[in-house]
């Protein structure tokens, strides 16, 4: 018995979706951004280059978890073909009401669950190492940047996520 | 009004503790490892060098979230001054019953909460970028390595955490 | 006293339903697939044969828990009589935002609860046997296939479910 | 950067453990069985052969999730070197108070979580296929047998779990 | 002080309601059945007689917790004055997605809470007596019938509920 | 493939157990009653006859969910061979602090879960029928009696549970 | 620093509101009653006098937690200026599906939380006193009346709530 | 069929118990007070008279939910035959860490649940009436007194609970 | 690696938003107030000055957590350019149904979580100090005022929040 | 009717207690500190003066929520009469495993609940005002100080709590 996997895993690029149950929870400009991104067939990589920001930061902006600077708005307007005034009339530059994308925790989405599982299983190990390296304190999740890279070796593809936060 | 901060934040190295309420939940060898580490005044950095493994992996082992190889046992025995037979009589080489360190989620511990908050707020942004880079699938939280580095610039100290998992 | 059972149990084939409270949570193409399946009076068995995939994988696709390949889209288009372009305009080929079908856990649905109960009661027994057979690690729930078979003997019908996952 | 994985994954057989936080919850004979199994260096495979039962059923018995027949007691007595009278004085033949091994759901243990995730993500797909094959009804989780097999091909090891329940 | 009771308790027959917050959760034919039952001023007792089934089974059908046989559909069509084809176009004969009526447990509805309280307080007493009478096993909640009777003596009215399930 | 069922189901009488994790939660006389019942090899049926009460009521008393009258104490003393004064020194005649046997709801114990599932799935059906038969009000779970009977026909054994409560 | 209180506390009578998030959960006649009460500028005190019932009972009726008798309907029709037939077409005389007003417990509403806190903190004290006064049993929350009075002394206003239930 | 009720309901006075699972949660003087109360065969009514306080307040003190004044300590010492110095060495005069008696909410104890149910079902009715009588604000649950009375009429016994709180 | 922070932190004033998922939960006048505030480009500081109330109190009013006096209505009407009659037709002067802004606790919004974390970590420290300073009792959260100030020193900006409540 | 309040509210100073159920959760030095504080009859005010730190910070240290500097240890040793070496052998200078004092949230303790209620009801009001004053960002709960003051006017005592955190 060797049925094909149930999931349609493939190596090709996949356009990210905004599931319809998230629409009423996120800021009202989010569906518009996703729609134009799909229309223009743009990846976050391309948009990130146009904005001069990291991909994850741009995706966070699309999900309403970050705010746009004036420069971001100008660049988004150009690449997504949405008038600047339309963007500015939304809350895209307001302080986000964060934490709305994820309805429940632990997350049911398998990919996001894996990130959560790392915190669950190694949280105290990180704390121990951080306290020994830095003393008492915390790493900021706000003054914080992150990036995602793809590495390939003979075993296949590897995800490399880097988190960098102010102590 | 400028009272000193309520937390005893300091930059000096701090020995990690195993809070007493965790003792009945983790494997029975954990308190022994922490006791000898304290007795010998060893940091995870020193132990990690002796074992040739990453600090977070070693801390995970101390919290019962990873298992020791024969070589790890031999090295731990030497550096912690615990007879190899004593270590081998415990479940240090058994498959861990993982997930016992964290009683509840969201975690109340502020440092660990910050890591959790990153997943909560940027989980979908990571998923979007990963799916666009790798296609459908997940990043393994098991075939997975991680490290913590300290970077210092004019703004102060920065924590840099790297996660690397098989796609 | 020997009233007939309250449930309308019968051995005949029953067309699967998409309960209306699930519609706003799953991807927007799901109701369309179910509607055409009903219209065409097709079973998952028939569709699975047309797609050359397992029945459970096809049902998972209908519930938005898996993505369709180009070939799947072509076959679905033919058998369900939906234009390919209509299917391609939906998120049927996007990476699914998985985990939306089941609102709460433990599941209230009795049939699904029985599967859940197996994990609840025998989870540690499976772990013990798997660790003894394979060493430390996990079985993938992603690189994973599954099938359902019906067996009949003198005691009646038996369900045989096979799960096969990469270690 | 290519650090070794944080988990001590290995292909060799690993003796299953009874984590100490489970001891007060399971029946009082469970720790005794595990202790003798360790002392005698027996795998569940060996014990299962001696009892003429499936490995998972035997592991379930060790975790107090199943009851022993007179014959099981006689065989356990012999292979574990525990007097029959000692075993019979415990509740090993009583009807188990099931459901005590798993403190919380979703389970935090990664291997058990993967089984849970299969139910979570494909639960409705199973229900749909089962209803179409069998009509309305449920699969029994009680008149139920299960087995675990190991398959190896060029891609590595595969876990094959079979569940068989009365409809 | 002897104010009248806050609840409008009365002994007269009361037509059962489908609270509007339940409508989006149950199958779409449920509101139609309730509406015609009200229009026709029928009690469950009358409908049950027409269908030759128990009252609770019929009420379960109205709440979408059971499926109708062809004969049930014919009888419902006649007594409720709904064309058979209209009924057949709904999911009234599909396998129900059970468990949707009760949003949360413990139930807040006082009458249903009392039934729940019986399970909560006497659950282990039932298990003990059942295990002593039948050995290990369970009582089926699926191959199961139930009825409600009214008994009156000098102390007032008594509810008698009988549950009968296959062991 | 037709492995024996994982559960040790048998038709013979099984002595009920008081799982050790329940001991610290129930009244302190409960373990003493269970111990003497086991020592004397008594079933609840026998004890119930000696007390002139129903089996479920007696089991409820053993689990600390009901209180004993003076007559009950005298009878228990005789049949269990415990001095009356020993029983009277406990809280066996005090008003029970009910609800301690079941730690969590939904119950994980499969047999008790089935009772719970009946309330979950048919709760509103019962309410509808009761309201139509009795008007507004509730069935008492306190002025309440219950019994368990065993019926056997060609299909096997059937459990018949009767609940009778004051309206 | 002595800023005015953040809450707009005042001693004057305040018309009660039906928050819009409660509308979809309560019976459909509730918004109509509140609207006419507002239109007619009536207090619950006035309506209660017209109905010859207690204020709390009337408010409970407006929130769909109690049912109206024929006499109540006649009186409500007159005082609220709603035709009797309009009222009778609603479920105002049906048995309420109680427990819908309060979405979650503990309640977030501060005034209701205070009542809840009394039960939380003094629940066992009430039970102890009641058991000593009445023996084993419960106080009915159904055959139950309640009233609210206002008392004023030199320290200010006092709320006096009386609960009276059948033992 | 008219079996005696499962609960041992009786009208005679019942001494209140401190269930053993509450002991580790309440203040350490509580078990001592209950033990002496039992030894001396005192009811809360008698103790309340000796202290010149209300019964519920005294019971609350026994459960560690209120603190004793110097006068209370002197009176308790006399009536319970405990040296004043022994009482003063405990935390009986400290500010209580309130809220420890009730482990979970909703409460499972049926008598306490009935009080809770009143708040759940009539909470908004109370709020509406209170706001109309007093304006915006809350009733204090701290500057608060309460008493329990027994009333008997031809229908049987009635519990009358009065709550009186500062607005 | 020194990517810009993911959050768009800036020191400039940001207009507060009413996230769309809050609209159905708060009072119906809230969106109108926010819309006019945006239209008029007013800050809470400006509006607070016009109303002669504290900024937090005014923001609480905008979120439906406080009620407006006649004077507040007059002032709001003027500064927001909404007719007084329009405001008075809403529930802006009714007693608020408080506690609707925050759907879940712990709050996911990072800024609000920080306030919550202070209560979580220092709650008992506050209680200890308050009890030592004031004796037994509580601080009112109702007869309560609060203000927010900005302080700047060489280390940057500091938030100073003052809470003042009646004991 | 004007019974004395149930709570033993008084204006005199009350020594803070460490409830016994908290002992196994907090660091092991906490009970020792509380015991000596009681023995020496010291208030937090006195100890705070001796340590030159704020009272709340000192109380936080006693509850294991903050760490002691070398100077703190020296001062504590002197004022509590505990040898410095004894203190240093504990984890009083380790990085605390914070968040252990409060078992559940919302907190049941009424005084702490009031602080929690402020965050619950005014959380969004604070966020709105802070974002308008400071832009996007958060207030640190770590680089944070706090103090408690008592103010008295003709209306009675007032609590003034000041929170000051880095933006």
C-alpha cells in the first residue's frame, strides 16, 4: 500500500490566501490588499523588494498586524495599483488592533502549530539560555525584526527563521 | 517620580532555575542535573561546549525535553561529576514524554510569553511567506535545530534566535 | 419495551452533507463542490476513481483541508461539470488554511468523537509501541496517506482505517 | 549553519517510560508492570508475543486502559516474574477507569498530537466517506482492535497504523 | 412575603420553540418543520403517533439530530402539509452532523442542566452498577431508544424517562 | 486481519474500583467502604438488597454522592463488618459536598461519556417533549430515583436505565 | 489630584438597555418589548404594577427568561400598546430557552459580577447554613420568587435583594 | 415504580462538612474550627448567637472567607474551647486570600449551583431593575450583609435569603 | 543583519481605531462617535478638554464603557457636529452593558496585555501592600478615576498611569 | 435590618499572608521571608525603607516575582535576621520563573479582581489614549516601576496607584 499523500504538497510557489472567516476580524483594508496582490500575481517577495522591507513584515501588514508608513503607502499604491487616497482613507496607518488573525490557541493550522510547538517545548530552554547570557529581563517582541530564508542541501529544503529582538 | 524598576534586571549572567512546581511534572533526572550544575557553577554555555551540542539543546535536555545519546551521557557524567551508571539508571535516554514544562498556554512567564506573542501575531505572516517560498507543507519542529546569539550595538543588547527546520 | 432506535441507522449509502454552520468557516469553493456532487448524485468513491486519489483525500479536498493539483482540477471540472476557469478562480489550488472544519475539541459529532476517543485512550500506548519500534521521533501527519475499507463477516460490518505516515 | 537536531532522534529501539506525573492518575499496578519490564529488559513486542495479544493492547494494559483476562495474568506473571497472587490483588482485572493518561486535550506530546491532528483535520472527511460506505451510524471504539507496523522503503521508515472497529 | 414565582410555570401543554440563535447551527429543514408544526398546532405526541415513532425520536428529528426514513418523510409530508419533494430536497435523509444544538457544556438551560447533573453526580455510580451487572464494556448511545412518560400521584406529577441501549 | 478487541470486554461480573486519583477528592469514608466490599466479595446488588435501597443509590453512597440514614448505617455496619461507631465518626451522614467524582466535563471515561452524549444530543428533544407534556418547569434531579435493569434478547444484552423525577 | 469618576454614576433613574449583541441570542419578541417601553417612557416599576408581578420577574420576561400568562399578555398589550395578536404570534408564551442572556461566566458586566462574586465567595457558607437549618436538599431556583428594594440611611443607598425558594 | 429518592434528603439538622479536597486550599485554621465545632456538637446558629454575628458571616469565617475581630476571637475561643493564643497564632485575623473554596465555576455542587443559576438567568433582570431604581453604579459585594431564614407554610419549607449591599 | 522593526512604531500621534469586529458588540452610538472624530480630525485630548473630563474617561465613553451626562452630550454635540437629539436617541445616556470591548482574556492585543501582565505578576504584591496600608477591604473600580501622562527624560518616553479609587 | 458587614473590614494595618496553596508554586525562599516578617512584626513599609526600594517591589520579591540584588540580600539579612549565606543558597538572586502566584484568570480574589476589571473595562480606552499620545508601540511591563499611596479626604480613604513604564 503506498497511496499518494493526502496533502497536495508541492515545491512550487503558492499564493497566500485570506480565509473568509478571517475577513470580519481583520482591518477592512486587508481583503483589498490581498485581492490586488492576486490580481497582479505578485508574491510577498516582490512586494517586499518594492517596499524595501522584509517579507514577513509585509505579510504582517497585509494581515493588519503592522502599520504602514507614508513611504509604505506610496509604494503599495504603485505596486498594487490602488490610489494613495484610497489607502489613506482606511486604517492602514492607524495603530493596529493586533492579535485578531488567530482565533484560538493552540492554533489548529498545522504549519503555525509547529511554530507554537517550538515555544511550548523549548520555551524554558530558551529562557534558561537567555537568562544566562543576558541576565534577568525579556526580549522585546515589539522592537523586533524577523526574516525567513530557504536553504537547500542533499537532504532537501530547510526553513531558516531568524528572530532578532531588543533585550 | 523615578523609582527603580520593580524587576531586578541586570546584565550579569544568571543561573537558570528549576521552579519547584515543575519538579513533579518533569522526568526525575532533571532536578539532579540542575543541582550538580549549580554545585559546579556551570553555565549552559560551558556544558554545551563539553557536549559539542547547542546551548538550547542542552537546556532542553536539562528540562527533560530531549534525550541523551551515549556520548552525551559520558560527557555529562564527566562535567557534572555524576557516575555514568547513575545517569543510565534514569530515563535520560528514554524517549521523553514531552510538553510537561509548560503547564498552561498562553504562558504566564513574561519572557516565554514574548516568544508566544510572536507566533500569535505573526503566525499567519510566516505561513504566507513560507507557502510562497516552499509551496504547501510544514516546517518540522522535530528535525529542527536552534541557537541563541547575543549581539550588541549602540542601542544595547539584541537577542538573535535562529530556528532551522526541515521542510 | 423495544422501541426502534432513535437514530435512523441504515446500511444504505448516504450522501455526505456540509452543515450550514461550516460554510462561513471553510474555503468558498467547498459549497460549490458539494452542490455539484449532490446534483450529479456522485459518491466520493466515484469521484476518487475519476481523480485517481483516495476517497479520504478527496473528501478532505471537498472540506478545504487539501489542495488540488492541476490534474485534480481538470478531473474535477469534468466529473462535476464546473468549468476549469471557475475552479481556478477560487483558492482550490492555494495552500489551505487548515483546521477550520472542527469548531471545538473534543468534537461533539459522535462518529468523529469515536476517532478522537481512540487517540485519547490509546495515545500513550501508540507512543510506547512506536518508540520501541522506531526510536525517538514522530510520525508525520503531513507526509501521510490514509484509506477506509469495509469488511463484512458473520458479526456484521467492520470499518478498517489505515493510516500511513513517514517516520 | 547546520547544527544537529535538538531532539535525540535515533532509529534504535527505546524503552517506553511512565512519566512520574502520570503515576498518581493511573491504576496502582501500572508502575509495577513498567518497573519489571525495565528490569527484565523486555519490549512490548516480546510481551505481546508471550500474551498472544497485539502490542498496542498490551501497552494499553500497562497504562491501565484495558483489563487483563485470567490467561493474561498467568502470562504476565511468568514473563514479568511477578507472583500471580500479587497481580490479582491489584485492580488489573477490574473494569478500568479509562481516560486518565492524558491530562489535557489537545495533547502537548508531539507524537500523540500528530494522531490528534489527523482526527482534527480529516475527521469530517472520514465521516463523509464512512457515511457513504456504511450509511448512518458509528464505528465502535470499544469493539475495536488496532495494530502498528513498520514499513521501510527507499524514502525511509513508514508507520502503518490499522484501526478496525465494528460498525 | 409570598410573591408569585418568577417563572411562568404551568401544567398546560406548551409548544416547543426553536430559539433563533440555534437556527444557523442546525440543518436548514429544522425551522420549516417547526413552523408547520406551529401552523398546524400539532404536538410531538400527535406527530409521533402519525409516524409510529417515539416522541423523543421525533423531536430529535425536528432538531436535526436524527435522519428520516422514506416512510418518515411520507408521513411528515402528510401531517405537516409539506410536499414530499420539498422535504427530499433538504438534508432530512442525510446523515446528521450531530451535536449542534447545544452550544456549550455544561448547558445553561435549567431543564437540560438537570439531566446533565444526573450524569455528573451519578455517572460513576451507573458505571459501577453496569460493570457489576454486565462486565467491562459500554452501553451504546447509538443503538439506543428512549421514551418519556408522565405519572401522577398525590405528590404531583413525575417525569419517567427510560433509556434503553445495546451493551 | 481479525485481532481480538483491545478492551477486555467480558460478560462476567466485575467488581467496581475507586481509582486512586479520586481518593483525595471524595469523602474519607469512601475508600473504607470499597475496601470492605472487596474483602467481603460483595456486589452492589447484594448490598442494595441488605439495605433495601436501589443499587445506584448504594453505589452513589459509596462514591460519597448521597448520605446514609441511621438505618443505612446499621445495615452497612452489619454487611461490611465495620463497627457502627466507626461509620458514625465519619461524614457518612453529613450532607455530601457533591460533584467531586468527575474532575472534568465532558467526561473522558467512555461509559460515562455515552450517558453524557445522550444529554448532549437529545437534551433539546427531551426538553421539547417534557414542555409539551408538563408545561414550563423542570424535572428535579434531587427528588429523584433511578434504577438499572438488564434485558436480554436474541440480539444480546440491553441496558435499561429508568430516571424518575418530581416535576 | 481628584478627577471626577470615570463612570457616569448618578442617582437618577436610568432606562435599561438591550445591548445589540444580545439581540440575536434572545427570543425575537424581546427587542419589540424594549422598544415600546422606551417609546412609552415606562419603567419596570410601572409595568410591574400594571401586571401585578414583581419587577425582576417582569424584567426577566423582557429578557426572554420567563413566559407570559394570558393575563400578562393582555396587560402588556395595553400598557405597551402592542396588539395582543402580535404578542401571541411570538414565542412570548412558549417555554423559554433559558440561559441566553449571559454569554460567558464569570460575567464581565461589573454589576452582575458582584452578584456572581457573592455566590463564589459565600457559596459554601450558604450551603453550610442551609444544610444545618433544613437538612440535606436544595433550594429551588425555579419555584422561586425575588424582589429588589431600595433603602436609604445616613450612609447612603442600600440595595436589598430577597430570594425566596422552595426547599 | 416508586423507589425512594437517591439522595438522603431529610428535614433534620445536618452538621456542615469541610470536604478533604478543600483543606489544602483554605487557610490552615479552618480544619481546626470545623473539628472543634463537631467535637462540641455546635451548630452555626449557636455559634452565631455567641458571636453576635449572622450565621452566614460565621460560616464564611469557618471557610476562611472573612476575618475575625478581637472580639470574635475571644468568643470563638470560649465556645470552641481553643486557647485565644492558638487562634491568634493563625491567620484568622489576617486579610483573607478569598475565593479558594470554589475550585471551578460553574460550581458542581447542586445547592450552590442553584444560587449560581439565579445569577446566570436573572443577572440582567437584576441589573435592569437596579439601574432603573438607583441609576448607574454597582451594589457592593464587600460592604454587604446577608442572612438566611426558614419559612414554613402549607406547601412546605421555604428558604429566604436576604442580600443587602451598599450602592 | 539589522532589519527594521516589523512594527511601524513611530512617535507621532496616531488616531485610535474601532476595529470592525468590535462594532457588533459595543453600543450602536460608538461607530458614529469614532467616525465624526476622524472626520473632524480630533484627538481625545482635544475632546477631553472640551468636555472637561479626563482623556481615558472620554475614550471609555467612545467605547461604550461609560455614560454621558447631559452636559457631556451638549459638549459632544458641539465638538463632533452631531445634533443633540441624534445623540439622545441613542443609548449614550443609558447604563452601559460594560465589558464588551474585550472578547477574551488574557487579551491578545500586546499593549493591553502589558497592563494585564502587571496585574497578573504584581496582583498579590498590590494586595499585600494595600492590606497593610488600609486593612481588609477593596479598592473600588467604580468610584474610580484614572489619567495618563507622558514623561520624557534622557532614556526616552515614559508612560505614567495613575489609578485612584475609593477604599 | 442592618446586620454588620460579612467581611471583617477594618482600617487598621493587617499583616499580609501567604496562603498555603501558594507555597508549592512559588520559590522556596518565599515562606521563609514571610515567616520572619511575621516573627519580627514588620510591615512592607518598614522593610521597603530598609531596602531603599518601593513597597510593591519588595512585596513582589516576597512573592518570588522579582530578584534581589546583592545589596537587597544584605539588607534583608539584617532586617529579617536571616544569615546572608542562607539567603544566597536559595534562588532569591536567580531570574524568577514569574507568573506563579495567580493560579487562574480572571482572579477570584476580590481586591485583585478589581485591578483586573480596570484592565478589562478600560483596556481599549488606555490603548486609544496611549496611541494618540505616543504613536504605535507598547508600554513596558518590565522596565517599569509602581507605587501605592494613601490619600484621605472627607469622603474617606482613597488608593492611588501609579504605574510608570518605558514606552
